[in-house]
């Protein structure tokens, strides 16, 4: 499944692992995330679902700080495209 929309991240511990939270993707699967501005694409593991009420309803995915860094993201909110298997 291919989607696009608002992605967010919060500063924190930068590890070498790439993780993402998504509302419906199966936990433990991998998701391909693209920053269309820089044409960078990485693969991140779905670590869990977005907790209800923690982020605004129009947030599509939440990425880890290391994932944001690998994509070249500077702002805490950004437009992204992502693909995953349902």
C-alpha cells in the first residue's frame, strides 16, 4: 500500500536503528519511507501503532530521530511518502 502525508518526529536518542509508528501497518513489518524533497528513501521497521490522542489526527506516520536524520529532515513536521505491505 502506498500513502503520502504528514510525518512527524521528536528529538531524542539517536540510535542506528530506523523505526516508525503507523496507525494500521502490521507491527514488525518494514516500511519504505521517501523524502520527496531530497529524493532520499530508507527502510524502517514498524515498531507500533500511533497512540490515540498523542498526535493530531492528520499525522500519517511518526518516525524515530535516526530515521529523520537519515532522510535529511530538519523540521519536526514534513511531507513524506511511504509504502508497506498490508
